[in-house]
C-alpha cells in the first residue's frame, strides 16, 4: 500500500489536526456516499466521512466538537484537501 500525502492544519482557535489523503478510489467512494438520493451532499454524512477517513490525528467524531465553527473549519479544510482544492500560494504541505 502506498504512503498517501499528509497535511497538518491549524485552525483559528490554534488546534492542530493531521489530514491524510485516502487515495483516488476512496475519494470517489466518499463523494458517492455523502450524497442523498437526489444527488445533494448531506452535511452530516460529509462530516462523518471526513472525520473517519481524512482527519487522522486526533481521531474525532462529530460529538467531540463543542464549537460548530471549529468543526466546520476542520471539515472544510479536510474536504478541500481530499479533492485537491487546497493548494494556495504554491504551498507544498506534503509530509510523506
């Protein structure tokens, strides 16, 4: 199994998280699983999938967050990382 790209993020509150890309096949499965029968992404499913497969340290569940803003920031960063939309300012956060 290949080592997948990792990225460390720090939220506005100063908490640190490690994200890990799960590979292209798993990304497509996650995207499919997060949609409802009408093809609309479910925020709850997306959050669960990001915390289960992308946020690798610390391992958390939605219930571990006290603040929605912190939760939303982590999930958003994880989704952007997973889909390759997080590349900003030519920054390379590859910690392989």
